């Protein structure tokens, strides 16, 4: 935000006026604070009594005397205020201030999320904010007022609005949006305080600007150590403190425990290290559960805690990476699906129905690598998870058709689904007409095959019983897996030494059946498929496409300012993106990019946001989210290009996808 | 042996189905990986379901093509095991020399195989992770120096080293006595160093009765011997060949 001197000057002007005016109603304000905070009541007692005389003295007077004195205007508000303060001490501060100026309450707490307002910076330093959601804030609001916005953090929740009103309040602004944006400015000054950070993470949609700088400040060094193992605590507990310190440095934790408090899975640290925390979490959750008021999430020490309760299981995500609740919930959902995939729902339910204190670690034995692979994917940032969509290998439509036909022709009777997957990207799929494949199921499979190394490392062919919860969470299917190396040298017929390659790029043939005896049938089919694909040249096409990798953004749109984009086709539940090269080669750069995508995604998916285009500017980048009924597009460019250039590139991406649609996506697929 | 096999007229080749059973994390997949690829991975992730691999084993008068089912050891996969051992001619029941519960589990598997698998099944009891015991370094050396006596020597060492307070929890004697009682082949192996791995498979190949071979034409070498003593003898004979074969690969 280098060029907003003009803006901030305007801001301070506004701020001053606001402060000046706010002096006038200050007595009721002081009164509100004093009367509703129990702890501080004693110390500010004098002030309270003095200020409150109208209220406290009036209530008895109204009862005992019949004098026809007309009630003072603020009285009703004050009475309400007292009642509110009684039932909820925690929120009394905010409520009191709200009620202290009842005529403002409606404006200040209008449920405007910050995502409704967008700031645009121009090269020449001028800026404007426009309301993207015309329904809540008319776009005709004077831009001058918004010019003062530096940080968006303050926008959104009513809590901010209220606490901010202590410091400054501008009665001149008529609309909620205006008030909030100004408050945001004021709050921006104090955003460095721990208390502020605590507050800010409570919002559904974290601010992209901030999270990027936030990453800059703190995560840079530590993120590289995010995946380091934490060693076990020594028997004598000598290194416990040190290990605990390392544990606390992790930016993201996943915990799974049973409702009886038994640990089931945790990404970092061993049992001895974190048993205390498990106990605390379980206590907190069950406290709310006992009150029939399920705890969904809370913020503490800059970390967002999101809790998902699934039958007998509690799943907890703890993140300092700035994802919002909905996004963390999707991740927890995936971990839960992995557990279901191992056990099936009836087994899981029975285990706990028979014995509430069941230790689920035993039945889940051996699946920690799968859960950890998922967890680490989420920590690194995963476009498929964010978008809940699949990525396909880009090949020509006719080429894909040949592969589909090959699968259909060689299909055996017991086959349910047949897939060809190349390094996590779908090449081809055949399925029965009446069954589709759920993306979350495929995510579990891809995670097992391409992220966790267990299956690939074993070599040979695999026969894996698994439950695909999206397909049927009550029973197992059986998956035949065979890898074919994508490297050129392995092109010759490789019978027995198929497993020798340790290459990254692998092509997997997955054949799924409902019959557990059908291994040899599917094996025969696999041999036929590979043989045919070799013969009709498809295998070399796939290998070439895998080796070529994703095109860069500039390959797709020559000369574009875009560094990266995600395009999700809603109808196909698929997405496409360019290579991370050359701008996002390091893990940290990728994490930042994904954080930005998460923020954009959160903004356009906020509950009450109906915006179509969301534009973000930060120190490192400008970015754009564009949502239509057909697609979602998220674009990121460097900090310098103009908004117009970004918009043009976005248009070109959409044109490119439209042109290449049948290459980057699998449309229809092959059914039998 | 391996060299001459190339020049000689093709020996009769037969396939033998083999299943690996045993508690989780005793090293079943590592044994297979060592046998098939002559490779070892530290901290290998657990097998999910089962892996199917093939490997040829060259004997003096015939070639055996092993079709190996490497099963996952976790409890929840136990119900699938019959599918894998039903038609198997041989089984490797593996335990971890450093983990007493794994031998208990191994005995369960042996009992189940004897009850439910096909009657003539050749079962080998294998104590793995010899490298974690004190005698590992000496045992690892023996194949290269004294090929023919390596196994016996290694086991003597094992007996001697027992009191030295290493990670070993199950004595060689305990394992061998149980194997003799039940009429099983018996080996102590290290998938990490490779000690005795080829020998196990060769011994199994030799122990498969001639009559079970679909296409066998030559005489059986160690035909039908299922006692531990018999296996020991076979093992000693085959040792040199196993080592050579390893080099040729």
C-alpha cells in the first residue's frame, strides 16, 4: 500500500471529525461500559453512578412514584442494556456500547461482510472502493469516504464495529458500509496488538492483504520446518519441553479423538507429548456438548480451532495459515472420509456402540501414513481440496476417446470403475451409466497412490479393499492397482521388473470391482489394456503428456501478466491450472499462492456474499476471483500490472479454456 | 548355476503360489522386496490390502516362478487372508525376532493354515530382523566367506549372543523347536542385510513336492521334506547357488 498518502490523509481528516463528534455522546458511552462489566464495576463505580443516574434512579422511581414525569429518551435503551449485560458478561462490552447509542445500532451491525466491499488501486495512486454486492450496499456510495480504507480487517463482524466505536465513531456516515470501512481504518492502526490478531481471526473471510504480509513476517523460516518430525519424548521426560516448543511452532495441527477422549490420530508429536492437550480439547468440546450447544470453532493465540463432530469422533483442525472455517471443515471432512474408507460406517458405529471407550488406533493401524499424507497435502495447500474438483491430464479429445474405447473394449464383467491416472491427474474413466464417481472418493484414492508412498513402494500389483464413502459408505470395494512408469526408457515390455523405477511420474491403472475374488479377472484386463494402449500409441501419448507437464501461464496466454490461475468448471467438477513454474517453485511460495487462493475463495463463497468479481491488491500481487454459474476463476499476477491487464488476462484464460475445454476436462466420460 | 542356465536348454518351469502371513510390521514386504528386487527401504509404509509380485527362482533342474501374495498384517485384513492362502502351495509365516507377540501371532497363522489351507502346503517359519540382534554383523559376513556353513554358523552365533542383551527377544532355539514340532521349515533372516532371504525361497522351492508341480519332469531335489532338519540340509546345499544368483542379477 505504498501510494495511499492522499487516502490516509483523508482518512485522518475523517477520523478527526469522527473523534470530535464522538465526544458529544461520550457520557452514555461511559455509562454503558461501567454498568455492564462486572469486574470493572468497582473501580469505575463512581463514574458509573454518576453517568447512570438516569437509568438506575429512574427504575425505582418509576415503580414507587406516580409522578407523570416523561421518561428520558435514552432510558429504554439503557434498560435493555442492563438485561443484556446480565446474561452474557463476555459480550457485555460490545453490546453495551451498541445499546448506548441505539439509533446507531442498526447501522453498525448491518450484516455486511467485508467481502461486499472491494478496494481498487490504480497505478496513479487514486483508489476507490466499490460494493460488489449491490443488494447490501449500493455501489453509488461516495468513493471519497472509502478512500480512507487501508486495511479491510475491521470490516465485517458486528463485534469489530462495536469495539471500534469506543475509539471513534462517525455519525456523519449514513450507511453501514461506510461506518465499517472507517472503523476498519481506525482499527488498522492497532492491528499489531495481540488482542487484535485474536479478534481478526474470528472472521469467516480473512483478508488477503493481511494474510500475505502475515506470512511474510512469521512463516517464512518456520514453514520449511513444518513437516519435520517431532521426536518422541524420552522416557525420563528430559526433552519434553524442547519437543513441546517444536510442536507449538507447527502452523497446522490435526487431531482426531473419540468422544470418550481417546486419541486416535495426531499429525505432530507422540502421545506423551500431547496427551494433556487432548484432554483439554476433549473437556472443552464436551463442556459445550453437555449444554447441547455444539462447539464449532474458536480462536486462541492466533490459531483458529475448528471442531467437527462426526458420530463418536471429534476431529479438530488447528491452523495458523489463515484458512476459514468452511475450508478447514472440508479438510476435516476428508480425514473423516479416510477413516470411513478404512473401516466403513457400520464398523465404526459398531465399535463405539459396543464399547464407548474403544481405542480406534488398533483398527486403524497402518493408516497413519494415509492420514498424514492428507494432512500434509492440506498444509502445503491443495487446489483439488480447495475447489473440491479434479484435475485431468490435458490430451486431445480424440486421443482420450481412443483410451476410453480401449477400456470399454477390454472391460471384464466384474468391473465397476476403470481409471487411468497419471501423476494425480485423471486421464480416462469408464463407469456404469447409473453410477458416477464422487470427487472426494477419487481424492482419497489419489492420496493413497500418489501422496502416501506405501502402495507404490511395495512394487508389483496391488489388491486393496477400500470403502468409497461417496459411493457407498457401508461396504467395501476392491481396487486393483498397477503402475506403469512414465519414463521413456521403460517403454519396452516390462514384465517382472515393472517395479524397479523410483520415478516421480507414474501412470496408474485402477480397476475397481465390488467382488473381492475378481483380482485375476482384473489383472487379465489390465494386461489387455496396457497391451492395447501400447499398440494404439496411447501409452506414449500419455507418457509424453505427463513428461511435458502443465503449460506455464505464458504458454497459455502469450505475454500475460498472470503468474498463476485456477479455473474450475462447475458443471464438470474439474479444474485446470498452469504449472507452478517459474514463480512458485518453492514450497513457501506455493503455500503463499494457495493462501491467497484460499482467501479469494473464502471471499466469493462467504455466506452472504453474492459477488461475481472480487479484486485484491497486496504488496506482492494483485489477484482476481471471478464467479459465474459456469465457472470459478482465480487469477494471480505480480504487484505491478494494472487491473485492466489482469482483467484482460482473465478473459483470455476463459477463452482459452472454452477453446480447449474438451482437452483439459473429461466431458461426459465413457459409460457402459 | 545361473550362468549355465542361460546356455542350457530351457528347464521346465512351474509356478508356485506363495503367501506371506504374519503380524503387522514384522517385515513381510521387506523380505519380498529383498527377494524380488534385492532392495531394502527403511521405514517402509505399511502394505494396504495385499501386493502381488512374481519372481523366478532357478534350481538345478527346473525354474520355479513364484507368484507371491504379500498380505497386510493388520487385524482388519485378517478376514481376507483365506482368499490368498486358499490355493497356495507354500506359505511364509513371519515373525519379528525382537517382538514376542509376533511369534504368538505367527503360531495362530500356522494353526489356521494347517486347519484350512490345502493339505500339502509347505510352510516356512521365518524370524526376521536378524540385523537388530547382536550376531547380525557376523551373520551378515558368513555368506560371503563360508557359504556352505553360513546358516548353521549364524544360528550358533545367535544362540551364543543371546545373553548379550541385544534387541533379540525370541531365541533361535524357541523358534526352531516350535518349527520342528509343527514340521515347518525354519529360518532367521534379515531383509535389511539380505541374510538368508534367498535361502528361504530356495528351500521352499525345493520343498514343494514333485507331485504338486504341474509340468515337472525332473527328479525332485529335496522332495517333500518338511521337517526343519530336512530344510536345514536343503538349505546348505542351495546356499552357494543362491549367492551366485544374487550376483548375476
